[in-house]
C-alpha cells in the first residue's frame, strides 16, 4: 500500500515550506529515513527523510513551490503500483512570487535550476566568470566556489561585465528579510556597548583540554547572568510580559545561503565544555542541513558573533519575539591601561541590543556589567 509524504512542520510557528530540491527521482528506490527532498522555511533549510522505504511513485510538489504543512508532496509505494491522481495544492503567494522571476532555488540556465551562494556570485562578478558556461560539481550540478576558482586558473576568457543584474531572492533570504523588518517595527531597539578584557579567559583556555572557544565562555557568562536577571530572558506579547522557565541560547550561524539560529536548550545548566560541544554540534549540523525543528525552537536570547569575521562591533536586530541580543566583536590584542601602565591585553567589544518596551537602559547596563565581571574574573 502506498504512503503519502507530507510537507513537515519545521518549527512550532511554521505554516508552510518550499521545496528547493528533490534528491530522488520518480521511479527510484528510497530507504526509510534516507534523504528524499530538501525544503526551506523561515526557520531552517533541511533535508527531509523518507517516512517509508519503497519506490518514489509520484511527485506532487515541484521545485520552487511553497505549500502548507501536511500537504501531500509525494507518494511512495511498491514498484508498478498504481497511484490515483490527486489535485495539487495551490502554491502560496510566496511561491508565485518566486516562480515569476525564476525558481525559488535560484536563477535558471540551460542546465535547469541553480542555487548560487553569495560567495559564488561575488567571485564570478569579481573575476568576470560566465556562470552559465560552467558545469557545477556540487550536489545536483550546483556551482561551487571551487568551480569558479578553477575557471579563473584555467585562463578561461572573462564574461562581459554587466552593470546590474536582477535575481530573485532565495526562500531563506526573503523570509529573513520579512522577520527582520517585523522585529524592527515591533521592538523599541536600543544598544549599549561594553569593552571586556579576555586575558583571564585566555589563561583558562590555555589550561583546558580540549580547549573551548571564546564563544563558549561568553555563552556561559550570558546564561548564568540571564538566570540572575530573568527580565532580559523574558518577552513581550501584546500587553503581557512572558517570563521563561528555561535559558535557551540561540547561536547565530552564518551559512553560504543565509543565516540560521539553532538553540542550545537549558544553557544555564551546562559547563563551558558542554556549551562548547553543543554549539559546535549545532553549527556543524546547520551547515550540513541536518537540524531538526526542535533545534531552532524556543530560543529566549540570541548571541551573534561577527567578530569571527573581523568586525569589532555591531548593532544587531533583536531576534523577535525575544527581548535582547548580544553581539560579540573581534577578540584581539589592544593597548590598555592596567595599574597606570599601558599593556597589551586581549579585549573585545560586547554590544547588547534590547527592547526598551521591557528593558530599561540601567537594567541593560547592569546585565552587561555582570557579564563583564564574570569574564574578567575568569571564574566559571
């Protein structure tokens, strides 16, 4: 008997999903829990496993279509089994918008739908590489950074440089944009910046085995301070303040195709080493599209770390409906006055973005001051 494959709900507030790639073709055999297709939502890009082993008999949702959760997107059964035809679910406005300018998976060429990462587009523009002339070596013929650089090294003639080029936003990029605009319009954004000395943290890192990242130490200080000051961990819903029982830290992860914020649950109950392992695991699975709906749900506070790319400070947008977000600048050696002497110290700027509807400036400053004290004391 055939089995319907449904569009999954990838998060508690998700009502729809967009198919960006079919990993299996009609007529191919698929094992239970083997990746069947890839979807994109405003929470996560993910590969969806097959709910049943058998043969892919029918695909009802094409690449680029956005359909509500629980919509039948495919049918799996036994080879030769007849499947009754069914009405296709109408695409949502998001899908209509995407298909008017090309597939939601990216611009189309003679080779079909292609997803191009920002890095690939930047390199192609910088070196004048004609992307339509390349054969991608990535999954599904996707053009990778290596393909572009190989073309440059081979001495292929550059393409004619275009002054402007319009491309439809990817599903994730479009949904990130909508979420950021909503947060900016809803929360009363204010920012405060503290400079923090990481010299003592560096000493503790050198003595640890394995050696945690600086981000793990910051997450530890943040989680413990959130427990002490629960108003920073709360959120506003209408005219009510919702206090959360758990400290769930969202850790922003930059991807080639967007940004995602997986969540470390009950972070205040973890050691630095446990936080380091949890953050590394979530980041790895985010980049390989192996996150589950639970991995991106129920965050109460977010940490973003542009310092890893060299940024010294930033003014981040709050991850709505949360009430605050911490931005970590580059941790680097700078001159500092210590006991009336100018010394080289490892320092960084930490920026707290907070919702002034709930959090007063004095409270925000006390919160950052407490984090600073924990990090500079070097005590876990």
